[in-house]
């Protein structure tokens, strides 16, 4: 299995968020759809209260602190 850097994954998710299609991204970068969807889950930016931005990673870190 090929390893990708976090920067590469963030770049792909950013392109996805700017309306580049999944099929096109997978073809352009020779990545699987399952990898792309996992990266989107992990790195897509979400807006929380007070318009603060969070990624899935941020949310999981906050949940761990609360436990």
C-alpha cells in the first residue's frame, strides 16, 4: 500500500472542496475512491459554533479531552 503525506491529502481534499469531482481526482492522482472518501472524512473543514473551523481530527481530539 502506498503512503501519502498529510500535505498531499490536504491538497486533494481542498481540491474536492473547490468542486473538483471525485472521479476526476481519483483519475488525476491515481488514488482509490475509498482513500479519497476517508481523507475527506478526516480533513474536510466543518464550521462550529461562533464560526470556528474544525476538522474531524480536531473534533476527535476535543472528544478525547472531555473523557
